[in-house]
C-alpha cells in the first residue's frame, strides 16, 4: 500500500480510543493520555485543561523481533508532517 501526501476533505479512519487520566504527585494537574489503536498502527497524545508546559519529551518504544514499519522521519518540528511513509525493517532506520 502506498500512502500519498494527497489532500482530501474527509478521511474515514477506524480506531478504538481510550483516555487515561494521569495525576501529578502533588495533585496540581491532571494529564489525559489519549491512545488510539488503528487497524494498522497505534497513536498517542496528551491533553490537559491546566496551563502545563512539558519541558522535555523522552518517549521510547521497545519493539521486539525487528518488525516492518511505516515511518515518516522528519528533520524537525517545523515541517508539514506530510510525505511518503516508506515500508522498511525497523533496524534499517537511523535516527540522527
């Protein structure tokens, strides 16, 4: 399957979603961890109603058995997040 960076007005995406509240140890704020499971992947994000700044993000994934992945590796956070998602074995991806 080729994923193209085409524009569309509607995308039908089937997924299941769960929102998990995570409260700070001092109970000053709560973050909602939002996880979506799609047919062919997984996504997560967070939201909060508080004025909260995350000074650093260090999410890691430990995937077993060198799976085949579709990954859009972008050089920074100022891109449009659009492009081709190549299919490649995980061990061939090099992150700078």
